[in-house]
């Protein structure tokens, strides 16, 4: 056999073998999601909850220490960490980092002196800017893109949360029809998609996406899901999130609109969440270890994972209504914190 033929044969065999030294799920001649590294915010007993990742590879998130105090952080692309990020108006030990763009502007929320209501913030160059939707009692800012459009949720005090997008300074609010809570987690740079989740009248959590026309597509539920959350997306319209099944296992999910998904589980864990993805296919997320501690990880999409088609695996419906009036009845209130 000629040397060139030998090399081709070796490469073919290596390609056919399972990947060693990485965690991956893949089918023949398809893509995969591979874990690159795990990380924890420095300190003993911290739970680490990454939220979004920018194109530079910086990850924003939050950590919960052993006393239950929540602080935001940035893990920079070189692997170093910022000091704990604490909003100056946080009086109860609760500041969350939710989004980050390529300018390293961080968005998030905190609890202040009123104790039970979230308030949004932006952090840029060491300066905090507080943000609440006008007239709202509670606001969470959950995602920000590179031109500083942002997304989140708010309540006027009824306890019902409505999603919103701010594009060019103009706020548009929306709710999935019949939902008691709607939360918007990220808008991409192309402004083609907003993703998030909602809670229906029966208290069930479903994913949704909102397209460039303002049309809501819902529910987005992998087969067997009892609760689905969509967290992040990129300019390729690749979406990441998680779903829980009836056995109590939570799986990471990679979703390609309008109706295809791929499931990813961190090896050995019964809880995996994919929270953010950038255009290079790098994903930030977390898993829960055997001791119950949340640990961060970075992964990467190689190619396009083998997604399952619509039908029994995924439901995707289009709502003709772009904005739905809120139900102000206390009986419709939901008490879920924005998922993280």
C-alpha cells in the first residue's frame, strides 16, 4: 500500500472511532458538542452558574457562595476571573450577571432595599447604570447585543412578568398568549430572533422564540420535556437551553429553528444546562456534580449536531398575536424567579 493510501486509511479509522479525551455526542458524518474545560469561581464551596459568552470568549455569570450570597462575575478569555461584581444598591447579597457583549458591557439584576423586586443594571468600564422599565416595579435585564439592544422581563407589580426587547432605545413588550409569565433572554445582533421561556396557565414551562416580524413561535418542547428553557443564541440562529424530563433529569439542548433539536448531557451528571453560545460555536453552561455543586464548563459545537426533526420530537406553533394584554388577576400570578 502506498504511503498516501496508508495515511488516508489511518485518518478514516481515527474518524470512525469515538473521540478520546473529550466529551462528545455525535453521529457518523455529523457534528458534535465537545466539552473543552470546566471551571469554578475561586473559593471553597462556590456554585458557578455561567450565563452568556461573547465573541471574545469572555463568560458572564454568577456564583453562589456557601452562605447563599449571589455575586456576578466575568471569566475572561484567558481563564482569569474578575472580582465579585456587586451592584452598589444591592443590600441583601444578590447580584446576577446575565449578559455580556463584545465591548464587555455586562447586564444583570440585583435586589435592593425593597427586598423582593429585581432591578436591572449595566456595568461598563467600572461604572454601574441602573435600569428599570418605566413604570415597572420589578425588572430583570437578561441579555445584551453588540449595539446595546437588550432583553429581559418586567412586572408592574401584579407578579405577572412580561417579556421586552429594547431596540435602538425603543421598548416593545410582549407575552405569549395565555401565559402567566413570559421572559426574554437574548436578542442576536441580526435582530432576527429573541429567545426565552414562558409559563402557561397550568404552570408548565415552555420555550419560545420571537422572529424579526414580532411573531411568537411556541411551544418549543423536546419530546418528553416537562419544562423547557431557552437561554441564548448567536447570529447563526443557533439556540441553547435545557429541558427536564419526567425522571427528574435535566438535559442541555441545542435548538435550530424552526423545529430541530439535539440533546447534550455532561457525562455522569443528571443536570446539564447550556446557557450561552457565540458565533464561533463556543458554549458556556454548567452541570451539577455528585455533591450537588454547580460547576461551569466551556464546550464547542463542531459542525452541526444531528438534530431531530419536528413531529413527535418538537412542537413549533406560530402565534398570530404579537402583543397580548396582561392578566392582572392575582390568581394568574407566577412566583418563578427568572431561570438561570
